[in-house]
C-alpha cells in the first residue's frame, strides 16, 4: 500500500459538559461515518481516538472550546501526539441558514481544519502558566466578593436605626470594617441588634476575603517571577499585568507564529477598515480583554514616568495623531516587546528540559 492509498482522517468535535459529538472526514472532505457521541471522561477520550484510528491515519482533530469543555480532550490528544487545532464556533449567518445541531457543528469543525481556516493551536495548560491562570480566577472572584461585601455593608448602614447610623455613617471604608467587626449585637430582639449582627457578619467576611486575596497575590507573585522574570523586569510591567499577559500566551507561547499574532491575541493590532477612497484602521475589539487591559496599564505607567515614551507621544502628536491613537500605537509596541520576552523565556525552558 502506497502513501496515497492510506485514508487520511480529520475529526471535528463539538464539545459539551457531559458528552462530545465527533464526525470524521477524509482528506477530500468526504464523510467517513455518522457522528459519534462520547462521554467527557478519560475512557471516552480513549474511545474517540480509537474510533478515529480505526477509520484510517489520523491527521488532526478540530476541537471547539479547547479552553473550557474541550480542554480535557485537547490535553489528552496532545499527550498522544495527535495534532489538535482550536476551532471557532460556526458563522452565525451559516447557522441561521442551515440550522443548528451538534453533528453539524462537528462537521463544520472538521471542514474548518481541512480548509485551513482553523490554524490556532490550543494552550497546553500543563505548566506554571496554568497555575497562574487558576489562581487568578480565585483571586478575581475574591475581589468581586469583597466588593459586594463592602457595598452591602454601606447599604445596611444607610438603612440602619438612627442611633447606629449616626455612629457609622462618617467612617471611611477600612475604619468602618474594623468598627463593625467589633460590634456586639447581643440577643436578636430588636432591629438594632439584628442590624449589628448583619454589619458584623459583613465586616468579618470582608476581612477574611482580604486575607485570602493577600495570600493568593503572594502565590501569584512567586509563580509569575518563576515563569517569566524577564517580563516583570520590563518598565511598567508589574506581576498582575505580567500574569494576565502570561495567561493570554499560555504555557506554549511558541504556538503563536509571530509578534503580530500575539498582538492580535491581545486585541492590540489595528484592523483595516478601508472602503473606496477612505484608507483607515480601526480599534481591534477582539482578543483577550484582560491582556489588553494589562497592555493599557503598562502604557499609562510609561506615559507618566518613561521619557522615551513621552518623546514618542510628542512626535506623533505633532504628526496629527490624537492621544487615543498614540496609545493604541504604544500598546502595539509593548505587545511586540512582551512577545520577544515570552519567546526568549520559552526557548530557555525548552533548553533546560532538554538538558534535564
């Protein structure tokens, strides 16, 4: 049997919480079989790969949602040395015209890989950056919960009985928390006692969340410095911004083939919006918004403290650029700088692993 006689298989997978739906096609786009439904378990992943290999030589998998419901499958396939591509959901106009079904979505995923529309590789999620990501999720929810506790605390003060309200209404946030945490409501026989109990509960919750945030922040600082010390060394890049940029790149930043790709991933690349005689670019509203916000913070710091950045702003302003346009340009330059550091760190890690 020659190489041309081997049936080359591409599988598209529509992912869900409990089950995945897969459909296989050959290299000419012909359907090789009906869609296969498998559970989202290690046994299900093994079953899916065995089914695909029984059809022929597996070329690649196209998987939707590799950062959520498809993460487990993508990691399993990567561990088995199977090429995996991240597939975006089908075009809304196509769905509106052809309808929506899981087999159709799986079919579209396989077609996207065969046509070359799906070229993005999923994040590996198997090293320090994945640790940073999950801790950032925990810290973000703690910040949100603490903000809710403070808002509720201040709202309860507004409607508290007059004597208690006059005692607390002029206090600042931290002082209010300390004062409320020391309240002694006693028996819950009056509205005042119940209000004191509520205020004390919210204040103690606020304090516990603050301690939790401090512990998570310390752990994140250590992990970020371990993952990319060169990134934190850049002017204006703190550990929080560095963490957001690391998470956007993932544990395998080499999956991004150029600094332009990383800039687009962060939503910092200009999008052409020319038409007729008008030649212009517009803001990129896509990409990782947390990474985009991190770039924005870095630019703001440099605008205040970096003389080279100030000189650049003066030069571009003299050319007729608005401040908003100059900031967009600076974010693009920072993305290029960050990409170089990430790729350098990735190369160093690969060398270290090879030596080990």
